């Protein structure tokens, strides 16, 4: 297992490349060469006017370079930053991250915003805030942002102010790890899915839902004692959770399986 750095020492894209190589999804050296090529080439798009600079970056990124959405969307390849940079295809989080890093090369500040189910970018130039869809570079209105939230959370969901607050690099990388984990589970790659949980727990040790998820993954791998320990940890530390009775039943079933093994 790699040791994730403390919150104030996160460096992108380095940490994402290390995670991709650690999970055997991409080669850090290959990804880094692809990144250095982009980081050097983007400098030719520096112009004095910041709005024109941003518009030029978006044209270059989507039209000239051809960065776009990857299908299948909920896959490991879409969620791995190294693969995204090398193939120029990704999901909203990996595409947003690449665009954010390229903007930084041009002294433009694009900040990640984590909506439920989708990552977008915010830009503030001369006091004007705009929101960018990283899947295609289009500007998003607040109404469109609300539609995205409602599509994920249901028609009654509101556009909370907290959704529109830029997040730290730690939270951005955490979302990448969650999406890598989800891609692994969809493709039945349970060993790297387990490692994604382990990495996330380094930063979010109090997130009991990660223990529940790791229990499910451990069970798929036949690690019944590990799964039972995670479920017991959840039960002991979250007695009032709405799903506690279901988890207790799962724990009982796992203990019965352990007894049969013995």
C-alpha cells in the first residue's frame, strides 16, 4: 500500500499517477510524459485578456486535442487520471482535473466543484463566476446545475450552496478513488477495489460507510473474517444508522459462514 500525503501536501497530477500505477491501471512514467507534453504545449495559448485566454484553452482542449467523454463512462479507464491524459478520454472528474491543471499553467484559476454524481469547474474572472461542464467545455447555468443535482438526487432535491463551494485537492482525489472503486466493482476487479477502500480510509477513517463497502468487497474475495470485522465496526460505531438492522443480519450471516468454515 502507498501512504497518501497529508492534506496540505497533495500534488497533482503526481499523486494520481502514483495511485494509478499502484493499482496497476496505468504507468506513472508514461502518464507523466504525456502530461509534460501538454503542459508545455498549452503555454502557446497565453494571451493578455483572461476571458480570451480561457476561451482559447477550451477550444484547444476539446477541439484541437479532442479530449472527450469515455464510454463506458463508469469504468476504471474513465476514472484513472493517467489513462485520461494518455488517451484524452475520461469522466467528469478526470477531465476536470486535467483542464484545471492546464489552466494553472496559463495563470487561470479553475476550481473543482463536486456536485452529486458529477464534477464541474468554476471560473472567476473580473468578479464574474461561471461554471464549466468538463465533459464538453460548455458553460453551465445555475438552472442546469440544479437539473444535474435533481437527476442524481431526485426532483425534490435543492441546489445547496455547499454544492457550489470549491473543494480541496484531497476531496478531489478522494472522489477519483471512489470512482475508481466503483469502476472496479462494476468490472468485478475486487482486489483493486479493496485497495481503493484502504487508501480512502487513510484520509477518512471515520467514514463508516467505507467499512460497509469494504465488507462487501472482502466477502466477494472470500475474506469472511475481514468482512465480519468491518461490519462489526460499523455496528459498534453507528448504532442509530437507518440500515443498522440490515447490517446486523449481514453480520449474523457472515458469522454463520465462519462457523461452517471451522
